[in-house]
C-alpha cells in the first residue's frame, strides 16, 4: 500500500472533483511513488470511470504502474465491473471511498 503523504495527496484531489476520479499510482526511475490523475472519460462520471488508452500508454511508457486508482462516492467495495477490469488489465487496483476516506486494495492473482 502507499504511504500516508501520497494518500493525502489523492484525498485532496478527490475532494475537489465531482464524480469518480481515476489515475495511476506510479514509480519513477528513482523508485519514488507519485499519483498521476487522468481525465475520467466516461459519460456517467458519477458512477463509472473510463481511462483513455492514449493516457494509459503514455504513463506506462514513462513510469512503472503500481496501481490503477479510482474513487467511489459512497462505498469502499470493488464493483463487479472493477473486478472484471482488474483481471482484464492485470493491474493492481486501489480504491478510495470519498465519503468515508476508506481505502481498498485489490492485488493481481
């Protein structure tokens, strides 16, 4: 899991956004962790997220992706769609409930 400073950075970003926030927790060449927010391109941003393949490939080219991140407004439980995406993309996932500030992690199996 990520450190408290990075968690707080992500919380601050989520508090200033409407709908689901999405992005990536990454490591740079010096093994420093950071969060890169990307635009949620889903038409129903309040309850879904969609990341552009171009955004994904650009980030993957420059960083090591540790987690695919997104937020939920009212639950810290991964949805069935989240679980499907995690298996399809084979990426660890990190979820933040914006209301309760509870984090959930789902590692690849």
